[in-house]
C-alpha cells in the first residue's frame, strides 16, 4: 500500500521536490487564472496553455492533471477548480480529506 504525504510549504511551489504539484485555478471574467500568485508568469502561461489544450474550465471541483514537462520540479501538476472565496470545509471536500471522529 502506498502512503500519501501532504506537505504545506512557504517556498515557491514550482521548486518543490514532489510527485504532484497541486494548484488552485479559478475562472475570472471567462478566463482561467492560477492561484497561488507565487508561480512565475512564464510558468503560469505554460500551465494555462496545457490546461486550455485539455479543456479545463476552472469550475469549482474540477480536477485536471497534466504532465509537468519541466514547468515545475514535480512530475505532474494537478489543477483544482476552487471558489474565489473558499471555506475550510470546501477545501477539505476538494482534497478528499475525511475528518476523523
């Protein structure tokens, strides 16, 4: 069985040595936008191009996984559609976390 480890860091996300880089995306004025803003403009442009190629919309709950192709240190990038204002419960639901009793 594979163990999954979730790490939160204050470093630049695209430089993290990880299997999957998870980023939030939202639709603003019918345009896909990447969160966090700590991803460079060049990286953002490449990621948005790859997401557009597979029809990503950025709607809340949408999950699109693309190969990193050298954009980031991670092997792949998972774009998750989020709300512009997100609650802790919505974040848990998107991540598939189960709250333990």
